[in-house]
């Protein structure tokens, strides 16, 4: 667990929270929103730990009684709201864990901090129950809603919370973290970072995954064979991919990054701009075979495939149409 100083990126949010602490203007309700893996919990923990720290500062000391309790997940004034049904946070969860206990003063600290992870799962009734508490909270109470989708909150909830939205980190920040802290090779770190699009948690997950390198190898194999495959082979490959890959958006992400590399190489002839630089030979071959308009068409075909998947066109047909465009160009 970390204080603000150890959290990578998210400078605006960290400064916003630190400033609130410095000026003693802490809001009673916050919404932290961002994709899974971006660091909502890490930020919420750093904020809570700092607020509760006995050496009141803008960074937790990690040593006082409060910090030690927090670090061992045993702080009596920190409540992570749980829910029994995996897909919903119901009105009873909010009533029993927040509304019924919020009037009890904190045991040890100035604050009592409630955290709701996956808060978008709150039903409308649950949100309405919570609203009463947000409207007139006790002075010591702080509520943090962590969510991947704040659009599912009632406008009345949104208007009463300080909204903090996590932004993607730069690829360089992610690459640096993977190579320095995780010992990942430069080449792999570039690919993981490109796939994660600034989501550090996702990049770390990819860098430690056993499936991801296998997936990459399979995709590279396809690309190397693509221009010589006959239609039957192509259809075989499509059914295999649909079976192996529950999330086809990963396939589309891969192809998009690949063709961007091909296009970049065609324009610049510079290896250093490439994500897949160890596949230099194949990229160079693709860039010679394809014209600029052809590459534009392929990138459009990949976008179109995303739209088709979202519109529930069958996966097989979607891939077939896209691969045909890729082969023609
Ligand atoms: Zn402390």
C-alpha cells in the first residue's frame, strides 16, 4: 500500500485531495471514476490513510498506530461496503452498512470513512437510500464511491459529490514502470503498454499473463500466413480464434496496433517508432505490399468490425469481412 507520493500519474487528483487536506476543506462525498485497473482503490486508500494518520500531514506516515491499523486492514473507522449479490448493491446493503452506522461516532479518529467499490452496481433504491445520508452527513463522515461508470448514478447523487476522473498514464510512464519495477523486457513492455492504453493495472496483468504471449504468437502466425492462406484455411482459423478468444476486441486491438506500425514504418522507415519492433521483417514486408489507401482501408475495416461486434453481428462473419479486406490490400 502506498501514500500519494508512490502513486504514478494522476497528478491532478492527488493535488486536489492533498489541497483539500491542507486547507481542511474535505468534502463529505467523492466519486472516483475510471476503468478497472487504473488505480481507484490505491488513490482512495492513500486519501483515507492520510486523513486518519495521527501525524496529520498530506502524506501518511506509515508508522503511527492509525497507519499500522490501516495497513493491516484493521482500522475501525474505515468501512468497505460489501454486498452479497455479486451484480448488485441493494438497498439493504446501504442501510445496514452505511445509514445505520453513520451516526455512531468514529472510534479513534477525526473521520469515519465509507468506501463503496463498484458503486455503479447500486440499485436506484440503494442510491436513494444513500442520498439521504449524503444530504445531511455527520461532520466526521466521508463517503467515497469508486466506479467504472458514473453515468449510472442518479443526477442527485452526482450533484452532491466531488467528481474525480482518473486519466490514462502516458505509455512512457507505463513502460518505465514495467521495465524498472517488474523487470519486463523493453520490447514486451512496449507491447503491454500499447495494449493497456495507459491503464497500469491492465499493463501489469498483461505482463504477467501466460495467455498473452501465446495470443501474440498466434496473431503473428496468422499475419505471416495471411497472404498465402486459401479461403478454407482462413475459415478454419476464424473458428479457432472465436473458440480460443472470448474477447475479440483484443484481436482487433492487436490488428490495429499492427497496421499502425505498418503505416508508421511506411512513412518513417524508423524502427524506433514501432511497437512490434522485433517483427521488423514482417512489418517491412507488409509495408512494401500495401499502399497507403490500402492501409487506410484496413484500419477502417477494423473500426467497422468493432461496430459490427457491438451490434451483435456474428463473430465469424465480422472477422471474415475484416480478413477479406486485409488480404485484398
Ligand atoms: Zn500515520
